[in-house]
């Protein structure tokens, strides 16, 4: 009996002394404030953190850095490329401008009818999108985990009421560093001025630009309504968010861990779209309540904007990416257009 007690004691001592498996520390960042009840990407990141840790048995500890704490989106791409940052949510067009121009095809104007239309056509299980993601990873070393519909973008200006394409002539309009957005502005007669998102409020306030275009959620989160007098519901482009990671790190994970992270991404994407849809519903009225004059356009007015921008931007895409790629993309989109 004494021998049994001694053996049990030694065994328990070894168990206590054995070191626990160390958690791998991961970093995730994005530009929005840390309020998951109002910011879609923030909701996504908090759910991703929770679900990755849960799905992997706490093998990973994700540290969250909201509000651009680790730099602007260009800096995020650079950090992901170096492998010092594991997850970032950026506008897909930023990655297109920095490393893989063909990705800019998803930023063409008037592509998507709704969030549901976007999610169906941009899902990574679709052959065209899967190949696009693989090609981006092979070329840049950055893996796109998923694409998100951040929200339809609307025009805002300080003094000019925009109701027709002609009203845009001569305006200096801030855009992201997304070439299709800039080409769209040029087609409307405006001058595109790329300015980092975190510098935009001051640029509007000081008159560096006359206006900008963003989803209502961004206009509210960044209080652009304080320095803009008009908003036009053009819904000309769906902001495409991309969750990115380092391809070498991603391929170094076990198949089990990659599956766990993708499952967490799917769950987090539901939170993203839920918050985003609510913001879509309430955002325009909030902006109106803040004193901005909101211009709602009828079908004929929207068609005028569409007609002014579709062909020039598509012609640019063919010139840049080749007819085969562009036609392949629009054939892919045609499979979903009739369903929504």
C-alpha cells in the first residue's frame, strides 16, 4: 500500500511539473473603433478571436488591435507580408493596388445588388474566386481568407447637391487607393484624390477635398457628417473587405488548424453581415438626423450614374487585365445575377 501511495504521489508530481503547451500568440488588426455593436469588422474580429481559440482548444491567443493601432491599411499589408501580423481586415482594393492588380475587378461599379448577392458570388468555394485567391497568394505571399460586403458606398459633399452625373464635374473627391474607384470618378468628371482613411476627416474639414464616398457606417463611425452637408444614395460600389494572412504561415499550419480557422471565419462573417445589415437600415436616417441633406435617387437617376461609369471602367479593366480574365469574371457574375 505504501508503495502504491508513493507511486501515485510521484505521478501527480510529474503531472504538476509538466509544462502546459504554450499558446501561439497571434495579432489581428483593422481600422474601425472597438465597438462590435456598431462596427461590422469589429464584430467579426471579436467573434473570430473567440471561435479560433475555442475551435483549436486554446492553441492560439489572438491579440486584437482596432482603430488602426498598427498603422493604416498599406502598413497592414506590409506587416502581413513580413509575417509579423497574422490577420488584418483591409479593403481588397488596397491589396490590388500594392500587389495584385487583377483583384481590383471586384471593385468595379454597380456589380452587386445586395449583401446576399455579394456573398453568393464572392464565396471562396466558387471556382473563379478560389483561383483568384490562390493566384493572389502565389504572386504576393498574402492569403485572402475571405471577402466581405462591408457596405454600399454613397457620395457625400460639403456644398454641392449631387443628383446627376453632371453635378460631379470638377469636384475633388477622396477615394481609396483603388484604381477602379478612381476611374469611376474620372468617368463622372470628378478628380479622384487618394487620401488615407485615418486622415480623411481632417482633409474634409480643411477643404483639401470637396467630398468623399463611403458606406453610411463609416460616415457615422468617423463623424464625416460633421464636415459634409450632402449625401447622395448612389450605392455605386460595394466596399469589399478582405481578411488576409501570411501565405507561408497559413501553409505551415496543420490541416486541422486551417479548418478550425475557416470555421471561425464563417461564424465571424455572420456577425459582420448582421451588424452591417442593421447599419444599412439605420445609418441613412442617422446621417439625416445629424443635419446632412440626403438625396435619394430614383431608378432613372441611378441608371444615369450606371451608364456613365460601367463601360469606361470595363474598358479600362480589359486594357489592364486582358479580355479573357475580364470576360471570365463577368461570366462568373452572370451565374448569380439572375438569382438576386
